[in-house]
C-alpha cells in the first residue's frame, strides 16, 4: 500500500524506535562508559546497585574484546538474587551496553545450535526450491522456539510481504499465500531488521522499564539501543500484535545480498520467552537459510542468463548476416523469446515496425517520446498505463476493456536519434489475498491505529503485466551493446564504401568527359565527309549506295548528339553549385512561353497552379530540371487532343518542389527505376525522339541539392514527375 495515501503514516515512520529510552521488563540493562567503565545509565528495575566490584574480574577483560558494529556477544553468567542470569554485551562508539536475562539451564552438547548443524543442515541442502527451503525453515524454527505459528514471507519490489511457507498449530489462523502490506513495517523498522536480525517480544502486554541516567552528560533518549535484544518496541506495534491475537512474537531476518529479502515471523497466543541459546540457534538458521536462498537464486539467474545470452547471439548473428538494419529484428520471432514478450517494435524516428501483439503505431511513437524524457538507456514498467494513460480507455458501459499492452521494456540505440527497440507484455489480471484490509484506521482524535482485522481480504489488480526479471533486463542491455557495435561497424563500412565510391565516381566522370569530348570531332568528321561524297559523287552512285551513306550520316549525327548529352551529364556532376532563391513561378512562365512556340499546330492546355514555391538552389541547373520535365510532358503527350500539362506546387515542413503531370502515353510502374538511368528509354526512338539522358540529368541535379525525385504513371493514362528540395535551413 502506498504510504502517500495515508499522510498519518509519517507519525509511525518518524517514531524514535532506535532510542526509546526504555527496555522490556523481562531483563535488565547496564550502560557503561567505554573509556573508564563508569556507569552511565541503568534500567530502573534493578532492586539494588549492580555489584560491579564482584564482576571486575571478567568485565574489563571481556568488554575490551567488543567492537563497535558487532552483534551482542555472550560475556558471562552471573548470580543475581540467588538465580543465574546470562549477560550479553555490545559496543557503541562511546558506550558499552550490557543486557541481563534470566538464564535457562545449560544444555552443553545438547544445545540447539549443535542439533541444527547435525540434523537440519543436511535436509536444507537437499531442498530443490526456495519454497521448500522456507518450508523446512519454518518447521525447524517452530520446533526450536515452541511458538504456535511460524510463517516466512518474501518482500516484493513495493515492500509487500507474500507468505511462502507456514507451520502452525490448531487454533491459529493460516496466512499461506496471503500478503501483508508494506505499511505494516515502516522504513526505519526495515533498516533495523537489516541491522539487528533477530527480535523477541515475550509479552505484548508489557509495561516498558525506563532507563535512568547516572551520568548527567547523557539522556536516556540519547542512548542508541538498535542492537539491544531488550529494546522496548513501539506501542503501535504492541497494539498491532494484540489486534492479531498475538501475545508473544519473534522475528528473524532473511538477508540476501545485503538487502532485506524477507522475514520469518513467529507468533503465540500466550506470552513466551526464548532463551539466549535458542535465539542464537535461530539466528544461525536464518543465516543458513539466507545463504541457501542466495545460492538457489544465483543458480537460477545464471541458467536464465545463459539461455538469454544464446538468444542474444542468435539475434545478433541473424542481423549480422543481413543488411544490419534494425528493421530486420521484427522479421524474426526470436526477438520475443529474449524477454518472453508478446509483442515487439522497432522505432527509427518517424518509422515503426512491429511484431506480435503491440499497441497502435501512433501510441508507440508517443510512448518513445515520453520514455526519452527519462534519459535512460533502459526503461521498463509493468504498468504501462501509468506512462501512457491513453492505453487504458474506459469502455462506454463503465467496464475496463483489456489493454493492448500492460508492460513495456525499451532500449535506446542512439543518443542523437529516436531509435528504440520495445517489448510489450499483455495484462495479467491478479487476485491478491491480503491478511486483512491493508488500511490502518485513524481514531476520532487523529491518532493512528494499527489494523484490527487480519481476515482474508481479496483485491483485484488490473493494468499490470508480469514484471521484467533482472535477467531479462540484463539481456536487453547486452543486446543494446551488441546492436550499437553492429550499427557502428556498418557505419564505418558504409563510410569507407562512400569514400571509395566517390573516388570511382570522380574517375568515371573524368573518363566520360574525356571520351565524350574526344569523340565529338570524329563524329562530325564522319558526317562531314559523307556530305562531301554525296555532293561530289552523288550523281555517279546508285540509289542503294546513296541510301547507305544517308544511314551513315544519320547514325553519326545521332552518335554526336549522344556524345553531347553525355558531355552535359558529366558537366552536371562537376559544376559547382551556386545556390540562391529561385522564383519558380517566373521560371515556369518563361519556359511555357518558350515551349509553346515549338508546339506548332498542336492544341496544348498549360495549367500552371498559382503560388508556386520559392526554392533554394542553383538557378541555372534547376532551370535544366524544369525544362526537362516540361519538355518530356510536351513530347510524350503528342497525339492527345488536347494535350493537358499541369504544373503543381509541392510543400512539406522541411522543403518544397514541383510536380508536372500530363495526359500522355504514360508507363508501367514496374519500370519506374529505369526512367532516371542514363540512356534508359521505355518508348521506341522512332515514336519519340531523344537521347534518354534528360531524366538522368534531372535526378543528378536534384540529388546534388540534397533532394529527391519521383515518377508515377499508367499506360495510356499519363504520367507525373516531381522533385523536392530541402529548405535553406535543412540544407545547411
């Protein structure tokens, strides 16, 4: 239960439980100065001054061995009022705290700790799972202490305790598989459980015995009793025990990897004392239990990580063998196996590809934007609706429909771009059984009271998925590192390829320029000499010879035009760009006027849309682009009456361009990639003149500006050609 729902819990959380200023009445306390050994404070249940002079023989020697931060150690057994008392002590930085408790008969070799090592430890080692370990532990602790009920529970990530094992006698309520809310144990009490791992309350009706300071430099509430077994506990906790029908309790901490993993809690309907030797055995048992739990969890974690690493290697291997684009990840279900997810998505800026059961693309895009604000390489949640409430819409009838996803885990692949890989898990509706309604009551006077009811109380939890395990989180991070390595390596390869390609292109441009330049003169010479032969010897040649020479001249002339076109194409790649603002409306108007003079008697409707955009580019080169597009539209609409040619604006947030449409012969879209190639033609030269290099020039010029070209067509229905240039800001 979230403590923010109950502001009154702050009173309980801030209670001075470490310095209560008193002890439980079943023992006595003596506090000495760590330097000279004088009495600083003592509990008020001493009937007479403690006989320090009689204890001088062992007191100074044994207390000198105590070290600050260590648990209380047995020091001696002394006689008080004719009865034996066990003395334990622990050291604070400035003080030595001595605790006296009535001694139980000495058991010697029958002490519980020996029986624990001989009989219990071998059984513990044979347990196959954590619940089996806990089941053995609660049975043994119940046997050692004689308490009527012993239960073990594990804390979840929110601090709630789930009961995993239980041993009880008739007449005690069973709590197996129930949960105790996190608010039952305040944060500072959990810290004490981590520090002092065993605590006994023999009688919930006890009246605390105050400490009395003899040394005026000290106050009872300044003496830290965190390590003291006799430390008086919070009145709220005693009330909690009585509400639960428990008059005696003992708690033993289960500490795994330095954190409070869980507790073993023992209860009895009647007051019950546990001798020091039995408590030592219980503490040893808890440490053995903690070590075994840690070993089982570590073994399971290692096995899981090995399995997930194999899956990671499979993903990386598949990606390395393909084109290494992240989109490839969504083509293999192995990506879902890595995190036991129902769906996965790859987001590359505004593009999204999914696999399995995922929310809509728009939700995924919005989710990545919100996750990015967290600034983490790895983000995970088992309550996705808290991150993206849009995923949990209310149904019209007021019911809650199933969520498209309730859990998400995401890794970022780039610190610059919005590149994410996400996994989704479905909602798992849980019915949680609590040991009573997990809400504390506040009386009319505003004082906080512990819960009164511990009867089984059920709660339905919605909007959650299964949580992501530590192994799955580690596997996702490992995959992230591998993907970044692949992407960087491929980027290096592409950079090397681009450098080499640039060098080759420059060589090809130089070669094509040289060849085309050197071929112009021979082609003209061939045509010229054919003219001379026909002029001087034409009358003496037969009709067939004249026809042959005419074909030679036409071929030479056409070859010359091809050479000129190739030379122009080469110059387009070598000329420096001189960018400026281009008034396309004025440019199109002048080109339409020029082309109209060439159309002869044909009926042509030029439809130029108003408000054509201003472009940022080289005016001369872009005039070549527009001239080619308009000229092609005029040429390939020959035979239409009338021919209709439209010029339309193209506007986007990042740039602008033009599109030219006609109602001409069109083309099949399967050949669209050939249109912009050098010397590529889709129509016979006999029907439509040209060299097949005009559109190649268009693409080359536009791409040098950082833009793009496109074409659409349908046979007999016309075609449209367009280009797009980035804005000045985008280009820079």
